[in-house]
């Protein structure tokens, strides 16, 4: 009986915490609902950006939903390479990839609008709510950057953005590189539910647990983990949630696709199942590395080599 009372008390506390957090979110009027968290995140963003190994310039593109931040670097005369980061780590998470890739390519790192980074929604309640609106947003951004056609690369949620973009605008995509992408695994809803749960309970013990589950404990993950902790501490993103793409969508992808999977990726899950589902893409090459979810960070050297050989 005592156990029942204890369990009931714990549930009551958790429900109360959800109610409190919901009220905080509603009052915030911003994706940054905790005082000082935006300043803390921007300081971390700037610290990581300062560690870029090659020169870069920052640009802002005005879209119908707000301003989109872009980090431009690499070979200015090379072919365009547009890169979309994993959720909750920002465009700075590509810093270990740009030096090698930038030797041959003109790189554009997009900060996903609606997340905790240097892009900024004009109205926190007005953001892309359909897959077509997401594709339209980044078509507009790339057009304003002067890009008519490019190779696109994406990690995790960024991989979903790439596939969705290629589905709606196939004529604008040369090749696609996917690193542990959402959209080709059946585990997407489980991931979203888990992230939502941790957003309502932004306590240190839960943040550590979430980061370990999401990223693992491989080499070179310190910066991404630090950034992720700040996101969990006080940022509630407003963006279209990824979903498992329909078979018909995958079969319609015309561009060649390089899919890089991590053997220890908790978010994508079973690599064999992900590969089997992704095989619906007509022109697909699959590579598997001994990595957790952030393959481009944890195995940056191997990832860079695969990408360069493919493009």
C-alpha cells in the first residue's frame, strides 16, 4: 500500500510539473522560456563558431516566417553544398567537417528556423506546419543565396529536411548525403515523444540521461552535448516535426543518395531495418560506421572522406 501512495505522489508531482511548465511556455512568447537562456545559448554558439578552422562569413536571409542565419565558407568557386544540422546542436555542429569539405565546395550551413540558434522566428506561433511549407522555406532561402541547384547534406532532422526538399523540388538537388537521418526509420515518433517528455522536465538529471541516450559517449561530443544541455534547460523549439517518410516519397527521390548510419545510433535504431526501409530510394548507397547518432561529429574524418568520395 505504501508503494501505491509513493507512486501516486510521484505521478502527482510530475503532472504538476507539466502544468507549471505549460504555463511558462504559454507566457514566454518565445522559444526561449527561461530567463537568460538565450544569452547563454548564443554565448555557446559564438564560442563554437570561433573555433571554425577556416574563414567564414555570417548572412541572414529574410523569409516569410523570420530571418534565417547562414554560415558561408569554403571554396567560393566550388559547387554549392547546403548543409542542415541535427536538431538542438546548431549549424556550428559542422565545424569538424568544413575544413576538408570546404577545399572543393562552397558551403552554406543553415541554422534551422524555429530551433535554438541564430535563426529567429518573427512570431513564435507562425512557423512551417506542413512538409511543403518546410520545403518552400528552404527553397526561398537557397534562392536568396543565389543557389539554383546544389548537393544537400543533413544530419538527423537535417536529413529529413533534405529528403523532403528533394521530394518537393527535385530539380534543385544534385546529390543527397544523409547522416543518421530522421525519416527513414520507424522510431521517429518514439524519439519525438521522448524529447517532448524531457522538455517538460528540464532538470539536470534528466538532461544528462537524455544527452547520453541521444548522443552516446563517443569521442568529440563535448561541444554538441554542452549545446544540447542548454537547449533542454530552457528552449522549446517551434518547427515541423519529422516523420517517417512514406514509401512512395522515398521511391520518388531522383537524386543519388548516400546514407550513412551509425551502429550505436539510439535515435535511428536498428540499422538493418533503417537500411531496408531506405532501400526504397532508387539510387542509394549505404555506409555504416561505428558511431552513435552524431556521425558527422563523432566520426568526422571518416564521414568527410565518404562525402568527398561520393560528391
